[in-house]
């Protein structure tokens, strides 16, 4: 196999961060190369340099042996490099063909040539097993289909190297298999693939070689067949990884949160939660799995008083709270770790201290009759900073100056600071490195032992399995079933994620 | 009461009234068709008010010196385009806030046009002696009974304004450029990654809005009258913006919006002229009242794209 691409000592820094430090790697023709690394290891930065979206400070890109400058994405595509971003680069209000046609010269001059594109697109989609309706409008398509559009868009441009950035994050286990089948077909035709991921099992399942990144540097490049997941984990994190969370046996208490037949409408006016019922007990972790966008975020919002309930009821410790406002729920002991950290959890321009105390500010001892008590606030903040090991130059530093991990610690400190009775933890480890993830896990288990009722929403299946006592799955706004963790497995959960109800699965058992 | 009703009946049965609707719709419609593209490209453009005013003033001055209203109209377009270039530089290249920049330019234009006009013609009320744009009575069509006088006995700019609607519609939805413009406005980053030049497309569409708004301004000063007055656009740029929003950024919808405002404008003129016992200040309010109502009823069903009115920056700190 000939060499297709070589990166030689690529260096890229941002103010205060060296994101890529002299990175070298190569990709051969028809090869599937996994680029493995934790969040923040510099994978996406490196690929953005390759795709012309960032300009490297130093280093050289060689394409088929020739040194190349890639000033913009268009240049990358003309060379034959395509990229499927984590956040799709599609125009949601346009159709599939219109999206594919963007940026291409039309065969009819100034007029659109959508029919021509549609014909070619159909051929491509049959050839590679990428099924999609060319006339569908993007925003109506499920994420899996949108991803197929992104791949088709790249293939239509006759790319020879396809970069996929964390492509499985938005897919069900079944869809992951379909994607991998497509990647194998591509590789069989000599198209090379760079797969950016932090999931070891994917690397093992699909790649020919792995380049491991850590802290912006290449740690090692190995043949996949010569390595083990254990070794890769070690390379990726730089130390032994303990995967297990020590979880004491379940001591289920009274019902803390009860949800009965709730319905709620999402951003686009469609029903996002349809007839959801479940109960959450003290001392347990109930994990909500599912592909992003199946109603989990709306559930989070409804439970925290951020979205109106159209029908149904919610009870907190037996008291009906269906239309309570967030601060009223908070008074009743409900805490929230929001999925969208920058949007909902912290005000980045305010200080660590202000952020940490914001949700407690109206109560004594932090304030009396509307006047703040700086001493009480400072004590709480000092205590939280040491308990949660928050690395900040000062309690008065703006949250924006902290790293993502430390920002999340601020969120945790604020949410857990007053021993909540019910905790809604949505994507609590999103964007955190392995070490910090482990700390968050331990902390959640501690809260569980203390008797808190925890509702965990996560798209990471491993996280769900490690922490939950029971696992619930949402699909298109409906609850597919709830299974105790010891009586289920990834297959069963995966089926539910794809829309097969738990009872249907049991029926089909021989 | 009965008297008032019969007066309204008189207005609505008069053919002149409908001719006036077309005439008064024209400047709003022209501006709307000119700026609908930059709107679709993601620029919130309320600076057309200032572009128009610059056009209106320039049209009179150029016509006065060169003797041809056609050259006056051309001058108006160019002058307004220069102003729109300034707007483009600010909002696209420097990345300033669209509304703040537009308001600043509008105030600038208001002051500058008055200043230049007074420098040239003095502060006296005497109007410069110029000929305005002609009226074209279209052959055959102009001789039709009833309709002929209403529709086909108008300034060429009236025809152009209404013709520009199907043209804009075709351009927006049937051509490559139209698609590119829509993509750039909706999801600039996605457009950028497929090689569309977001900055260039936005600048070009703003220049088009300037060019056309200049012509609409010329229509006010040398099309309907032969005079320039301080602030004579009287908010028509803003009203055109409202027409676009009302029409959900579709040329055909914006046409409906523009006609509604043209109608309101014609109505208030008639009410004033007839002296119907309604204080003229109330009559003057009518078009603006319509604007407020249109926005109230339209905005509820309008969904703005996240990128609308936002400066685009290519390189951001990428987070893994």
C-alpha cells in the first residue's frame, strides 16, 4: 500500500494551550487509521489543520509525497480530503441534494442541476449502502441519516481520504455496525479513512492501525492486530486505568421522584416527550440511555422546571410539582447538573465564587432580606474549592479562564454543595478526561450511598452501565422500557435505542 | 358615521386610489427586493433607510447638474452603493453589530444629505428646477379600459419594481447563486467548508441592496416629485424590512407585505386630502400602525436562523 498522506511535525497552539505538539503520522491507501485520544488530546485540532480550517504554526503536510498548503476546506476537498464533523456541516433547511450541490459547479451554468445530482447520488448511495432520500429536508432526518448525507457529500466530491470525527457518538449500536460496513467498503475501494475516536472497542473493531495522541503529542502508532484495548487505554491516559467503580449494594429507599404520563413539546413544536412514566427511589441511580435527540434533553428540562408540561404530573417526595419553577424545585432539594455546561450551568464572565453560590443566594446564611453575607459565601466557596479540588487562581477569577474540567467541578460543587435529595445529572462527564470522569463517578456513587435519588442522562453506554441500578431507554420521545442493570445487556439496550420495546424483545425470545 | 362610510366608499371606488397604491408600493417593494438577498445571506439590513435617502438626494443633485433624470437615477444608485459598501465593511469585515451600524449609518445619511443639499441649493424653500423621470404609458396595455390607467400609465420604476418580484423569486430558488446565498445565511460554517466564500457573498448582496435602495430613493425624489426634502424617506427602509419579515424572507411574501404598506400609505394620503374630520396626524400614523401590526402578527410565525444578524468569524478556538 502506497502512502497517501503524511503529516510531518504539525504544531498548533492557541493562546495558553499547545494543542498539537510536533505531530507526525501517515495514512496509506485504503487504510483505516484510528486517531485515538481523550477529549482535549488535540485530535480535532489536528484534523482541522489537515482540512484547512486551522492554519498550523509549523510543520508540513504531504499529499501523495508532495508538500501541500491547505489554506481552506475547499482546497482540502479539491485534493480529495473529505471530513465529517462531529457537528454536521449541513444546512438544515435545505434538502439532501441541495446540500450536496453546495459549492459545486452546476452542469447547467447558473441554473441549479438538482436532478442530475440526484441521479448520481442514488447510484452512490446504492453502491455504498448509504440509504437516504435525496429530496428530504435535512432537519427532518434522524441524525444517523444526516451522517450518511455527510458521507455521501464527501463521496460525491470523489474524495480519497475521509476523516470522521467521533462519528459513533450519535448512533445506536446497530447504526454503528452499518457505518463500519460502509467504511470497510470504502477501504476496499482504496479510499482511506481517519477515524477520530476515544472509544477503544471501535478502534479494535474497525481500524488497521492506531495513532494514539495524548496532551497534543503522538504517544505511539501501532498495528491494531498487535495491540490490546488494555494497552491502548494505558497509552491514551498515560497511566493504569481503573475502569470499575466500586458501588455498594443497592439500598433502595422511598420514592423520591415520580413521573406520571407526562407529555411535552420540543423546540420544533413536535411532541418530544410522549406519555413518560417512571419512578425514582432514594439511594438509586436511574440511567437514561438513548441516542441524543430522542427526548432526553426535554426530560431534563421538564424535571428541572425549564420546560412546560402539556399533560401528566410530576411528584417530588409525594408533593405535586408539575408546574413548579426551577427555584421552587431547588427549595425542595432538587439539584441539576445541566447537559449544556456553557449555556446553562455556568455564567462564564462571572467569577467562580458567584457561579458557585448563584443557586443558593436567596437563602440564609448567604443572604438575609436581600443583603448578601460575604463571610458565609466565602466560607462555602473555600470549602467547595478544596472538597472538589477546583484549580483556580482565586475564587474571584472568571469561570471563562478555567479549563473545561474545572468548570465542570464548579458545576458539581454548586449542584452538590447542599446535599440534594434528588439530583438530575445530564451528561455529567461530557468533555472530561478519564481522570476527572472517574472522580465524577465516585462522587455520584457517594451521593447515592448518602441516599440521594439520582437520575443520570447520558449518551455514553459504558457510563450508564457502570453507574446505573436501572436503565431506561428513550426513543423518539417514548420510553422503550426500564431494565435492572444486572438483568440486561448492551444488545437489549441497543435494540431499545433503535426503537424496539423491552416487552417486544421478551416476546420474541424462544 | 354614515358620512364617514360614504367617504371611504368614495376612496375605495376611485381608480386613482389604486393607481396611487401601485405608486406608493413601488419604493418599498424595490428596497425589499434589493435587500432580500442580503437578508437571506444572514445580514439584518435596516440601513436601507439611509441608502434610500442618499439616493434621493443624489438623484436631485445629479439631475440638476447633468440635466438628465436617468443620469440622476444612476448617480443615486452609485451613491447609495458607496454607502452600502461602508455598511458591508463594518458588518462583514470588521464584524460590528448589524443594528447599531445601520442606525449609525442612517443618522449619518440623514445629516449628510441635508448638509450637502443645503450647501448646493441654500436653505431657501425654492426647489431646484429639474425634470423628473417620465411616465410611460405602455402601448396597447395602457389603452385598456380601467386597468390601463391604474397599472400601465406609470413611472418605469413602478414596472421595474413589480417585475423584480418574479426575477428575485427565480434567482433565489432556481439558481446556484440563490442557493449559495441561502446556505450562507442559514449555516455559514457549513457553507464555508464546502468552499463558499461567506464574506464575499455577504458583501455582494449588501452592495445589491445599496444599488437598488438608491434607485428606490431616486423614485421618491425624481420619480414621484422633483424635490428632495430632509428625511423624505420617512421610514420606508424600515417598512421594507418589515415587509421582508412579514413575507418570511420570500420575495412573493414580501410583495404582499409591500402592497399592504402601499395601500396604507395611499389611504392616509386620501384621508388627509379629503379632510374627513380625522386629524391629519392620525392619518399619517396609518402606515406605521400597519407596520407594527404586521410585525406583531408575523413575528410569531417567523423562525430566525441562528446565524441571522451575527457576524461570521472563520477561525474559532476549536475544542476537542
